[in-house]
C-alpha cells in the first residue's frame, strides 16, 4: 500500500529532500532525526494526530527517509507517506507513556542497526515534541554518537515556497477571508462568544469551493476590551459588548497550509485614541508591505512599521511577524525568521510571512494583519483581500 | 488585577498545591518547574494558547507559585491565575525563537535570584513542551543545581478528581453526547467528511444549556473502511460511502475538562466479521466496567476486556485506556496510568478514565468507548449515556 492522496508530487518531495540533504552535507551530518510534525509532513507527507507520542523521521544521505513511530500509527504512515512500506518502522505499544521503558531506546537500537553508532546525527533540540528525556535517553544509549543541534535545519529549507505550496496557501486564504466575512456579519452586542467561535470553526472546516477545510494549528483568539491586552486568550460564553474592540486572530487551513488573518471589530463608537492607533497601524502596515521586497531584510519591514507607530506614541516590543506555511499545533509559524530589528535575513521571492504587528497595550489591544508573499519584484502581495482597517459596527 | 473568572475556588487550588508540595517533600525537592500546560492550569488557573513558546510555573515549598513566560503573555496570566501580580514574571520578546539567546537563560537567572543555585529542582523531563534544548540551557547555566526528573509528578496528583472537577466533566459529557447525536443524524452516504466535521466543531463549541464549549485537546478523528485501521487519521473532503464503518473519536470540553466518547457508524449492511467483533467488544466493555471498581487494579480492566476478545480471535496489543480530565493539545490523556496488563495501579474512587479499547486491525477498525468514573463502590459509572453499540444506517 502507498499513499493514494499525496498532497504533492514525488518530484516536490524530492526537491525538499535534496535541499535538506544539501544542508546536512554542509553541516557534516551522517543522519538527521526530525521530530517536528510539520517537518515530518513536509518531507514525507505523514499526516495524523499522533504527535502526542514519540515519533519522527530519519533522513539519510543515500536512502529514502524512514518514518518511525508507534505501532498503531504505522497504519497511518502507510496511508500518508510516499516511501515504500519497508521504510515504515514502529515500536511496541508498551513503550507508550511507560515508566519502565522509553521509545527512544527502540530508536537507539535502530540507529545502531543502521551502522550509526559513531556517526554525526542531527536532532531538533528546540523544535516541538523532542523532550529533554528523549534526548537524554538517546544520548545515554548511543554514547559514541556525536549529536549535533539541528534545530530548525529543515524549517529553514521551507522558507521559500514552491508554486504548488503557494497554490495551497491561496486556497487557505480564501477560507481566511470567508471567516472574516462571517465575523463581520455575526459579531454584535449580546452574541455569546462561543456561539460566534462555533461559526468560525464551521466556516473554516467547510472551506470554500474546491478547498475543504483542515484544522488550523492555533484555535481562534478573540479577547475583547481590556482583555485584548492579552494576545493569547481564547473564549468563554460571555457576550460581546458595546464599547469594546475585539480582535479576531484566525486562519484558514488547506491541507495543513495556513494564511493567518486578523481583523478588529469595534461595537459602538470607538474612542479617539483607538482611531489614532488604527491610523498609525495602517500607515505602518502599508510602509511594511512596501519594504517587504526581495533584497531587503526582515528588519526593514519591522523598521518601516515602527516609524509611524512611534510618531503616534505607540511602542511595540514584540516582533511583528514570522514565516508561515505548513504547520501543526501548537504553532502556525515556521520558527526561523522573525520580523524584528535584529533579524537581517534577506528576503527572497517565494517567502511567505504573517505580517503581524499586534498592538497589546496596558488595557486595550488592536490587530490588523496580513499574510504576505514576497514577489519577484516590488512590494509584497497580500494573500487575503479585505479592507485593511478596524471595522466599526455602530 | 486578579483573575475575575477562576474556574475553581481558592481552596481547590490550595488542595492541589498541598498535594504537589507533599510529593515534592517526599522526593526532597526544593523547587519544581512545571511546563506541561495542563499542570500549569491545574495549579494556577493559567489559560491561554501560548504554550508554543517557553513558559512554566515555579512551585516553591513556602511561597505562592510563580508564573513565568513571555512578556506579552503576562497580560494573559494577570487575567487567569489566582496569584497576585508580583508572582507573574516574564521575559523580553527577543528571547522568542532567537538563535542568539534562549528563554531558559532568563529562567536560570531568576532561579538563581531565588537562591536556588545549588538546590534540588524537579523538571518535567518527558512532559510536553520541555525541549531538549531547554534542559541543556538550564543545566549548563545552573551547573550546581541537582536536577531531578519529575515527569508526571503533578499529573499523578490529578488522578483522583475533586467534586467540582467531576461536575465539569459531567458538563463536558453532555457535550460529547450532543456530538454523537448529531453524527447519527448527519452521517450518510455522499456527505463530505469535512462538512460533517464542521458540524461536530459547531456542536462542540456551542455546547449545551449551562455549558459553553471549549476546544478539545484533540481534533475529531474519523477514518472509514480500510482507513479505520489507522487510529489517528483526521479528515478530508471525500464523502462517506455505503459499505464502510467509520469510527468517530470525539470529546466535549468544558473549561479544559474532557470526556472522550467514541462510536462507530456503519452505512449499509455490516459484514458478519464486524458484527462478531462488535459483540465481543461490547462484552469486553461490560466486563471491563465491572472490573473498574475501587481496590481493583488498572490491569484488571485490561484483562477483563481481553478475555471475550480473545475468544473471538481478536488480538489487541495497544493499551485500552488512560486517565482523563483537564488537558491541552496535543493530548487529552493525563499520561500516568495505562490500562494494560503490566499496570498494577490500584483504582480509587474519583479516578476518571477513557476506557478506550479501539480495534485497529489490518484493513478495518471499530471504536466503541466510554469515559468512566470509579465510584465509591461497585462498577464504574459511565459519563455518557448512549447505546453501547455500532450504529447501523441501512
């Protein structure tokens, strides 16, 4: 059995593998063990909600990748990866959450079986789901291996998107637009928040013509009024209120590809300070989009944004964006570039970011954001096409 | 500012802290650093989708817990934890996903400031979100600390639920029932899977009278036919088909408390082998519920289940359940007890489990499960109350 519904062509997976192997050679790695679910999927197609147990992909210089995970999840690997069945390896169920044995003991034996007992092996020390105990177990059982921190090695290869990836993101963007359109209709004083979130999820998963909806890697965030000072609150059953701004941080998702998109809705008549902040933020966004062009650097976007905000007396300390694309919970960012003054990464055509200059102040908040694509020339393209403003429902 | 909508009373949080400190004393710990989001919430009330960056809670023997995280998330901590504002500590935004600095350098300095440079400090080596790099950074900057593996120390304190926790789970169970009721109505040949999942999410988040719906820690799982061999596949846009069994693994969630509930729906006329498996599974579930009583052991449930299955020629290798309650993605289990032959944990009143004997065979699958409560005496109570069978829609 091989996957019958791979999201991408075999040549696209080969492209990704070539990039990864090239970087492995640069760093002198004999093997790379990839635990970040988004990296696993990007390299092999593996897709399933099984990242709550130890699993990963072994990348070798001269043989197909090996998917390694829990016994019962090998059935899912058989159905989703492009490699042949003999590249799917699994461990017994009594390794799962055991106090007596650890899945990484199984992996160690397999790495030794590959002749890697004294090799240079890369591990994602600070990606998701590679626990301190996992590394301790690996390094104590394979004490002759030279372990190399390969955090984000694969993530960096993902920075420039291929045409088929961008096509997926355009579909995801249509779903993002649909979510925001629904919110503009439904958010009103007295509507319980959870009822509105229920419709966000429904819109997101129903998707649009030609694009069924996948689950986004972050749930909707929608704090109101003074709570909008806190960027990562979720929701409860209380109603929206007149006099409050609520920001909505949402994303459509198509086959794990995201285009986050945030808008703020004010119910009633907004105070002057908020209107001034909105004007400065929009000016900053437009300056940032202009700066987001090939050859410029990540920091150029951040600096362009900061100037009109500072003139309006608004000081932001957080980064104002991050790369986006394929992702799994808990984050839809790629965890490589950060749009902030100290990041001098040069922008290239095909890079995609969530340009996300959220304002989270002492007792109010405002989010107006864009998912963007660095073009071959000129200012960035926005994936979504909706008015760039704070929406006011009087 | 203090949290204005704490899910539990201060005395409930004190009870949890007392249990945790007692275990810390038993293990000779001077401090405990808790990174698992479910443990953070259980101890402090902290609630927010910010676990994608390094954060945690410091538990001390003689002073209130300290929430520690990213600067912008301190605003969320202020709004959700029971401790006073001076127990909320945060690090600068340029520590986030930086290649130059690591948040654990900030934490190290703070632990040193607490006089813990030579202390015995517990860390959750194999819980979620405590990365290999996090531990490497902590241990290299605080080289005199004696680090103790405290994986699941807090999780074990959560095993026996308090009355208010059980009340939350009863609300969650009503939501689980509502989801399954909706599925029985909506699943039919030709209905696209994602459309049905959209309604699952809508039902889950709308909740029931008196209980708004929170996001479950795992998304709906619903593979059909031969794909039901794979327990953790999610969905796509293809339609349900006549002749296929589909299992639905779902959970309601109320204020982060879960009661997972799985049922299988067959469209058409089920084959004999599936009806025989269903009969054996139901007999096993009933035997397991009888065995799930105080004084018995976790393995007694597993062994009771296995007997009728073996008679029917069905061999399962996976564990058949795990504790449930408060959780965050990526898992709704508590990662302590496993219902399997080698686990001799004694069952106590107030323990709650997902009794989950999924059958994932070579080319078919069947799930009929119950979330259960160990009573003061007698067989377990099921949280949900729906027919225990494979539903057939001819």
